[in-house]
């Protein structure tokens, strides 16, 4: 590497000679193995985190599932429809969760008893008519229940029943009795059957055979006399066989006899073989027929006839129904079954007598049947119309009555119930009806519905997810910890190896020195020049001469832009040019370096100091003042791709950078929290006393404040153990000079401290102002504002460079110089500093910074949480915190205010000012790191540098066994406590309270106050306009009118001349002839125009003249000439200054306004314009002019 600091010719030549003489280094074979191993381990870790946080399946990640489906939770396991679960998106799940929350919120308005009563009703739409009709039906049900009990009691003498029957069973009993007393031919002996199902099947088969036989007989009778069946069938069979076998004569004789018999019974001609077959078949079936008739007579009192076949089938079905209902009602109680069987058999013998027409029994039985018929209709209507669950009618009669009564009494809940049922239906349709079934059956508390849903949904989802991800399924927390350690160890080896590999690669291209080197060759030139003691070649010529081997020996140059231009030829010799601190490099300085490279990387902070130039100013601040210039960083920012470097390392306390991160960088920086529980590294010391004032107009210093700073400095130096390096920053050069003088006085008294101020020490105590402190940093920064309350207790808003455009950038530089602490010295507090009338961003930011120093880090933390989107806390982190708190640990969560926050932190039990440890989970914040190196090495090293003891907890372990995880973390915390705790020493700073009012101090002169009020409400910014040509000028009237309107809408009031000039230049005309001007006059004829300041001015409207509030000033580094400003606007810059100062010298008044408009001095032309504006105010009786002064008329 060639470093431009070594700009002496001999040093440059010597460095090339040393590079030429350097010995080659060969890359070890281990290099390849290390790289491969590193890639493998990194790939495994990245693969795990990718799988863990992959939300491609419906937007749900395994991390979320691990957090919510902890296997150790004592939550009821429910069966969900797996296919539906995995098909849902996170949005669907959120919608279902919302419905469940609404359902749960509504159900909380019901008592447990009310819910248990209403759970049988599933109707999901409400109206007054539905509510009224349902209530009426339930009331009728209660009334029917009372009547039923009375009627049943009257029939208790001849009818068996069970008083504990449910409503459904009573309706069934009513149907049973009605069926019993229906007239049919079967006996009731079937009630005595041990296996009626078997008997019924046998009876039906018997009926089928009898029917078949009767049908066959009917057909047979038509062709043959049935008396043939009384013949000897065996003889007929024998004769039939003889006709087929044997001697001819015997066959003929057998045939004759057979024909004689058949002819005797035959009614019509039928083939002999067919007749014989039918006779034999019917003869055989006749035996079975007799058996079947016996079976039939067992159950029926009537003679079997095929004409009554349909009736017989109906009788069997009635008997079957009766038996089934009878068994269902009485089969549960053996004694009642026996009694009922005997009773019904006895009733069957005497039912005609018992139910004689007009008898009391008949009336009661009829009433019961009528009553239950009505109740059955009500039940059906409740079930079908109002979706009443049939389970209600299966309840014990007493519980049934209590439930119906409870519903009737709580009918005010019906409307909410319908809404709940609507939600329940939607949730169940999605596949989660099991949760309501569990609640209805009492196995799940209705108040735990949300947690039960989350747990079971994510359990089912995770089961499916793990099937498709072997990484998540197989890697445990212990394995991940081992891989993490392996990665860090391997990366350490890689860092060492990569240096060697890099050197080896560079050395491969190094020329070899041998005896064949010619003196005039590049290598010969190096050797020759290295041997000289004087008269070396100029560096530029030397580098040009050895150009062929320069990059082989020095592939990297570290040079300033000036050195590049001075020493290197103009040619794109470098592959890449990198600019550091580019915000301080002016474009013309950077061009030379860029011309020598093929690509460029521009690195810098646009929120810190830009390049500056100087101009001479007249007035109170007579020092040379700086004007901000455009930097190469700003020039290219809008042209090329940009990448933000987010990580901030310097500050050892997050509060040191959190202010700038919030106000300047919009919370985009990744800052790291301090291990201190009370991170308040920025404090305010309000200096008070008789001499604690800003000596405005004279020394421009605050002596008392300077003394306080020096006292604090030497206090810290005397107690060196309390801090390390110190720097002092002031707002102005006079204040810095005063502090330096006071330090010199103190060193004269205490010479032992002189070495702290020696520049040879890299961390020497410096005293610098805002303009010169960029690039420096110290452990502690003492910040002297200097400006503030004057002798009269008034705060003038002229804070030097802070007032200028870019003042906020200067303040940002100053407040970010400290590593450990910033202490501000001021003679006023934030609430005493009114910046409402000032447009200076620097002043506004200073007020915020003073408030931050007083209120502390916590206030900003609250703001950050208010304006930024909060990351939802994982259930697993919350559960871990609760588990540790139960063990006695004090836990804080979400530590930090920047881009990175520690999930959980444990307060040290013996020193509550510090955290014992931080706990990092593998959640979204952990995964947000761009690479494994950021995640597992850099972040860890930064946190360890901030004194954090970090404990890693893996979500896969938490999911598997949360109890074990809590025990493991607790064990590690106990280990951290085992060595003697070293309490941190806290330096308590005495803060002097400011008096309510500063003591008045006489001043010999009078200064003008101009910055306490605002001269403008907004900038006069012409840069936001973009006027360009599109086509032929004189044929684009509509476009030009549109462009004029755009200028007027943004810049009015604006002089016609300035407006036309902007159009002219935008269209490429260098001058405006009569034709162009006439054309523009025509295009602007619709604009409201007035005469003022010897010019014409365009306005948005006539009303705008009365609405104008302020004088608009140009952007920084731009100018706005008073002659282009209307008098109406110009006087708005005069009046505020007069209101504040009452009486002002003309030239001073004009100078202040002129300076605001971008000019350093007041010309005669400008003075004449202001005179005319003041004269206009005199005519309006607003001011009085007395020789050289202007006074405001009250």
C-alpha cells in the first residue's frame, strides 16, 4: 500500500524497494479446507434460520409456531381438520383469531349457567319476531311439561313409565302407547322374545315362503286338480323313471299308467314332464308350508291368506317398531323392563275393556297423545327453525325444565347469542368446531378459548411443517449452539488465513530480482533510486517511470485527492476508487481521483459537516464565517445507487447516539443498548451566577460557563479513574479561546496535568469549536454552548454557525463525538429557549437536545415506540420472562431504542444499575441480520464490548420443553453471579439550578436582535421547479401557460421579469426579444398583476396580497436580490425587526435583511430600494424616520 503521508521522495522510493525485496508467501493447503468448512457451517446456520423464519406457507413461520405451540403447556389437545389448517394463510388465521376474540368477549357477558343453558340454541340471525316466537314456544314447552306430569299421574294405575325420562323419551312413550292401542292382528308374545331381531327375520322369511307357495299353487290349480298332490308321489316318481329306462315293454306299461293318472287330474293339455316336475316340486314344498303355517299361527291370531299379505307386512313392521321403542325405553332398567312386559301382555288381553269408548282411561290416553303430538311439533320447530340442539331434549326432565326456565329468564342475552352463533358458524366452517364442542362439554374453559386455539392450530400446523423440513425437525438447541461455536472458531481461522492468502496472491505478481535487470528498466529505476542518498527523482516522475510494475508492487494507494492530482498521471489505472469522508470533499477536488479509476465508491455521511468556504462578514460576529458547499457525496447521491451503513459502534452508551438516530437518521441506524439499566450518558449542567451570562456585543463569551467547564475538566483529571480521554467542544471560536486561556492558567498552577494536553498523545485533551471537531472522538465530551442569556436575561437567537443552513449537521457532529459521556454546560434550559419564530433547524435541534439531556433516554424511548411500528412480542419471550420472574429474577424486555434491541435483560440483583445478562432469542430481530457474520460474530463482539453477558435461547428448545429451558437459563445466571460482583462506580454530577431571572447587567452598547423572530415562513426555493422545452416554443402556448401557472403557484408574488427569465432559460433562449416578450405577455394575460418597486409582479390572486405573512429568503448559498421583491413582501422583513428592537439604525436594518437574502454588503441600489420600502411604511404611519434611524410607531 502506498500512503500519501509518506510524501518524502526517499520514503516513497524505499517503500517500493521493500516491496520488491519482500519474500513470497505461499497459501497453505489448509486455506481451501477452512473456506469449505466455513461455507458448510454457515450454510447450515443460515439454512436453519431461513427455515425457521420462512413464511412462504401462508405467511406463517415455524418461529411463530414454536412460540405458540409449546409442548409443555397444560392445554387441552383438540383435533382439527389438518388439511384446512395447513391451507390457511396468516391473514386467515388473524381473521379467525379476531372472530374468536369477539366470541370470547361476548361470552364473558354471560355467566357459566347462562352459557350452559343457551349453548343448545344455534340460530345465528336475530329479529324481534324470531325472539318473540322462540320465547313463546319455550313457554309453551314448560306449560306442556306441567300438563304432561298431571296426565301421566292419572294413567299410573295401568301404564308403566319412568319419571326420569327425557323429553324425547316421553314423546317416544306417547308414540309407543298409541301404537299399542292401535288395532292389529298380532299377539304381543313377541315381547317375550329373547332375540326379536332373529324372530322377526325368521317370520319375514316364513311370510315370503308362504306367499311364494300360495302364488305357485294359484298357477298350478289352473292346469291341474290339486288333489293330485294326495296321490302317492313316490309311485309317480318311480313310473316316471321307468319310462326313461329298461325294456321297451316295461317302459310302455309305465308310461301308460302315468298318463292315466295325469289325465285324471289334468285340466288342460300340459307336457307330461312339466306336469310331473310341478307336482313333485309342490309336494316337497307342501311339507315346508305346514311348518311355516305353524310358525305363523304362533304370532298371528288369524288364518294366513295371501289376500292379506300387505296387512301382514304392515303388522310385522308395527311389531318391529313397537319392540324397538319398547326396548329403547325400558331396556335400561331390568326391573322396569320386566314390569312393563308383564303389564303390556296383560293389557293386550284386556285392551278393549280398558279402553272402552267414553272411559276415563281413553280420555286420559287421548289427551296424553294429543299433548305429546303438539310437543313433538314444537320440538321439530325448535330444531329446524331455531336450531335447538336435540341434546337439550335428551336431558333429565328436571334439568330440562331448569334449562328452559334459565333460557326464558335470560332472554336479554338472545341477541348477543345470535351474534356469537354467527361467529361460531364461521369458525367451525373453517375447520375448528372442536373448540366449541370442548367448551360445550365442559372440558375446556370458555375464557381460555384464544390460547387453546393458538396452541392447537400451531401444533397441527407445525406437525405438517416439520414433515417437510428435516432441518427444523432434526436440529436441537444444543446442536445449534455447537454449530454456532464452530462457526465462530472457523471464522477466526478464516480471518488469519485470508490475510495470508491475500498477501500470497499479491506476491504472485511481484517481479523477481535477478542479474538481468537493466538500469533503465522500472525495476532498475527502483534499485538505482533506493541506493541514492540525495537528488532522487520527483515522486510523480518516479511513479511514471516505474509505471509497468507499480500496481504489482503496490496494488492499493491511500492518498488524499490533492496527492492523487499531484503524483499520479491522468488515466483510469485503478479498478476502483474509494472516497472516505466524502461529505467533506468538494466535487472539483474529487474529479481528478475519479478520472484515474474505472469505478468509484463514495462513502460519507450527508448529515455531518459539508465542505466549507469563507467570506468576510461585518457586524457583531466579525470572525470569518463559513458557507456550506456541495460535496461529492451530495452530488452523486441522487444519481447512483445508495446503500446505508446502518451499524453504529462508537458509542458505549446508546443514549449518546439515540438522539441523532431519532432526529437526524430517522431511526435507521442499528445502535446497541448499554448494559446499564439507567443509560443516561447525556446530562445538562445549568450554570448560574452573577457572571453566568453571554457577553453579547463584546467578548462574545460566557466566562462563568467556561470556568465551570474547566473546573469539571480538572476534577476529572484529578480523579482519572472516573474516566479516560476528554474533549471540549464549543459553539464559537471566542468561547474556545477563553477556555484554552483558562486551561493554560490552571496548568501554570498544576503543571502535573500538562501532559494531558500534549498533541503527541492520540487521546490528548482538545478544545475545538463546531467547525473543527469532525473526525475527533473522546470518551467524554464537555460541551460548552457559550451563547444564551445575556446580562438582561434575554436569549438572542444568534448562535453563530448553528443558525446557518446546515446548522443541524454541525450539532450532529458535535453530539456524536463521545464514546461514553456527554456533559452540556449552558446558562438556560430547554423550556426557556423559544425557537418558535425561528426557521433555523439547528436552533430547533439544540432545544430538543437540551430537553433530551434533561428528560433522559426514557423519554426518547417512548417517542420511538409511538412513531415506529412495534414488533409483536413473541409468546415464547413473554413466557420465558414470566418463568424467570417466578424464580425471583427481575426481567426487562425490549432493551434499546435503535434498530437492534435485546429481547430480555436480567437486572443484577446486587447492583440494580447494571444488567447481569441479556437474553437473545432467535426471533425476527436476530434473523434480521444480513449474514451469519453479522448475526453471530459482529453483533456478539459489539455487545460483549458493551459489557453484556449474552445468553442464547433457541425457539426449537422452548417448543420442545420450556421448563428445561428456564432451568438452563437460571443455571447460567447463577453462574454469572458466582464470582464476586464488581459494582460499577457512578460519578454523581452536581447540577447547578438556574435562577428564575438573571441579574440585570448594564451594557454600554446596543445590539440588534434579528434571529428571535422569523423573517420567513418558507424558503424562496426556485430549485424545485423544472422548466424544460417540449416542441416548438411559439406553438406550445398551452404548455407555457401551464409552466407560468406552476411558477406562480409556487413563487408568487414574483416579478414578471424573473418569471419570464425562468421560462426563457428553460426553453434555451439566452435573451428575450420583443417577439418572445409579447408572446409571454399573451400567455400570462390571465395572471393578476400589480406595479411595485418599479416593476410588475405576478400574484396567485388579488386576495394573496392580504394573505402574505413573511419575507421569503433563498436557500443557503443562493441569493434573492431586493429589486426582485415587491414592496408588500419587503416590508414584512422590516416590521418584525422593528417590533423587537423598537429603534434601529437604517444601515443596520438594511444589512440584516440583505444578509438574509444572501448578500454580504448593502449596495447603493439596494439601499435605495429599502428607502422606498421604509417610505411606504412612513406613509402608512407604521414607522418614523429620524435622520439615520427608523422607529416603530406603537
